[in-house]
């Protein structure tokens, strides 16, 4: 067994035993219909998403794998309302995300969707606490107390006043998770949240994310390059050549 996987197991994170536990979960929270997205570079067009149809159940833990450049980040952005598809629809909990006007879409995202960006994306001049409070401030509330609670949830209550540069990679990733969960989203997208971390920190991050699923019924979609890590989810999807496949 790979060392990382062994560590995950010792920390109580088990590979779901062949568990495609969908029978106990019946309702779809994320649905895409015929999603298309391409990028044009000069005269050449690359079709990154080629008619993606996807259904994810409430409370599911889904891992998304695929080679570099396959379109994992593009798909996650599109699912989260951050990248408009050229064609197709994204429904989150029954709401047609791209049918909303810009303000309604931003409000929906702010309240219902959490996003952990590839490479943290923390604002360097703000403290950990201020970074986590930003999504609350956008919705017009003073969320300092909620931000502190979110930081405590990820085990960083004692680092609230630190700037990102004064935190380790694992700690910055935990701040990014705290920021993503401060408004208690229903759906959490995390783009390679353990990509730059050692196996101990990776296990800790996954423990935090899985606890959110267990305790708050959050639906989790995680991008990873780590096949062993992906085994601990309910389902692994692989994106390749613009299409989604189920991993064996
Ligand atoms: N804004 C953009 N303009 C042009 N091309 C883009 C843009 N964003 C992404 N691409 C291209 O789309 C493809 C998919 O990119 P994406 O970032 O989704 O890949 P990825 O699977 O997340 O890769 P990685 O594992 O390296 O993060 C790549 O070929 C990339 O170069
Ligand atoms: Mg990416």
C-alpha cells in the first residue's frame, strides 16, 4: 500500500469499500446538461469540455482526475458559476445557474457554493481572519465571528492574525478551506487541495473536508492527481479528451 494511503487509513479515512452508496442517496444536487467549453488561441480552438453530462448526488464525495490540461479546473469553474459554458446548462440544487442574471448568480454562488482554488488564491495583504471574512463581507454582513469559527474548524484559531506569507503551505490551504466554508455552502469544490502538501498534511486536509460532508451534508467535488487519494471517495470521475468517464 502506498505510504499516503496507509496514512489516510490510519487516520480513519477509509476507501469506500466498492461503495457506490448511491442507493441511499436519491437526490441530485449538481447536474450538467451537454456542457461545452473551448478556448481559442490564435487561429486554433481547443475543445476542453465536449458535451459533458454529469449528475452528482447530495452528500456525495466525488474525486475528479485526469491528465494535466485535460480540463479539470475548467469543469470545476463551470460547475461553480465562474466560467460561462458556450453551450449547455448547470443546475445546482434545481437552480439553472447560468440562467440567473449576474447579481443573482453572484448571490447564489456566495451563499450556496464554496470554492477552494488551485494554489490557495489568498490575498497577501490581508490576515488569515480577514481573508476568511471576505465572502461574508461581500454579502454585506460582518462575519468576523463566523470567520473565526471557520478558522477554528480547520484548526487555525491561533493563526488568525497571521498574513499568508507567515503561514506554511498546509496552513494556507486550511485558510483557503475556511474561506470556502464560511457561508456554510451546500456544495464545495476543491481544486487540488492537497497538490502541494506532504502526506501528513494531505490527510489532515481530507479529514477536514470529509468532516464537512459527515457533519453538514456538504457535497464535495475534489480535483486530484493522486489516484490513491481518489480511492477514499464515493466515486472517481476521469476527464479526458473533453469527456467524463467513471474510473474503474
Ligand atoms: N483562459 C484560457 N485561455 C486559453 N486556454 C485556456 C484557458 N484556460 C485554460 N486553457 C486551456 O484549457 C485546457 C484545460 O485547462 P485546465 O486548467 O482546465 O486543465 P487542468 O486539467 O486543470 O490542468 P492541471 O492539472 O494542469 O491543473 C488547457 O489546455 C489550457 O491550456
Ligand atoms: Mg487545474
